[in-house]
């Protein structure tokens, strides 16, 4: 009976967290007498909080599902493994039953700290734990970089901001070119929150996600920031490469229109070009 009560309490807490997050509250949450704040430390700070071999809980922001994991290695970000076969099973459920490179916003729960982070779901490299997970996966924190490029991965950084409750604030202060890059990253990562914030129109995004396997900006000349200060509309010349399911490679070469309703408002992408490409 006691175990059942604890399980129900855990489920209720997860549901409350998801509801508060979806309502776009600040990054401070309260649940009865329980109060907690989601922190967004830099990677330099996070790697000291979570040194190698530290065990912690990973909570997926979208689903509220949790699993236990351990940091095993990683100098530019954390190389992590699920602790057990049970944890691997939960992680795979988060990804819909298929391993994926898609980034997801997560919260790392360690002792009394809740830390914003981003993970992908693809086993790779070496693994040492008996957990039915063939390798390790990566968790990025704010300012983490990739092994190959030694640069921050935009999709990971957007997911960290999402986990911290700071995504809208970040995008509100972004240039139109940063908005386009975030919009494209949102489509690539199939993230409703990112595309809903950056698109002018409401779209049937799940249908879009089902059609586009991959997408990237291959050319986007930029105007100096001082030339954009008072503008409320902008046509950006651009080349966007896409992989369309059942069709293959396709490139959009043209202009993307962006609009904001005042110089202090956030830029939004006119998604009409996307409808043209897919239809």
C-alpha cells in the first residue's frame, strides 16, 4: 500500500510539472510545500556539480518520464549511460520505441538541484554498464560543445533554454536570422514548442514533421544589425536543403518573409514557403 501511494504521488507530481511547464510559467515552480527552481548552469559549472561516475535522474520535459543514469566520461559535454535495463527501456519509450539523434529538453535531478539540459537518444561508442544499452548517449548543458566541431550545437542549446523555461525570452531578443535558424532547428528536431514560437501561422506541424526527414540552411546572407533596428518586415534570401519522405532531396531557393508588429516585438517566420515546398 505504501509503495502504491508513493507511485501515485510521483505520477501526480510529474503531471503537475508538465501542466505548469506547458502553461509557460517562470522557471520557479511550487507544489504544495515543495518549491524548486530549474537552474541553467554553464557546462563548466555543471561538470563540477556532476563529476564522472555521478548518478542522477533524467526527466524528459515533454512526457515527464524519468530514468536513472550515470555520467561516465566527456570533456565537452557529458557522456552518459542508463543505469539499468529498466532505465534503458524507459528512455527508449521517451523516443517512441526507436533510438534517435533527435534532441529533447530534459531536467537533471541531482540531490536538491534541478538542472536544465538536452539529450539525444542514439547509442554510440563504448559502454560499460549491464543495461541493454549498446554504448552511451550525450547530455549537453548550456555552453556545451560537440566533439567534432568544438562549437555549441544550436538544437541542444534551444532545448536547454526550453528546459529552463527561458526559450521565449531568448527568442524575443533574437535577430531575424537567429529566428530562422531556430525555426529550422525546431522542424529538424520535431519540436512543437520551438516552431510554434517562431512561426507566424499555426500549422499542422505533426503532418510537416511526418514529411520532412531532415532540413538545414545552406545559404543565408545577412544584413548588419544596425540596418534592422526599425524594420518590422524583412525578406531574407535563402537556400534550404530538405529530405522529403518518398521524394528525396529538395532545395528551396528564394526568400523567406519575417514579420514583427513593432520594433520591440519578436520576429516571426512566414511559413507560406513551407506549404509551397510540401504541396
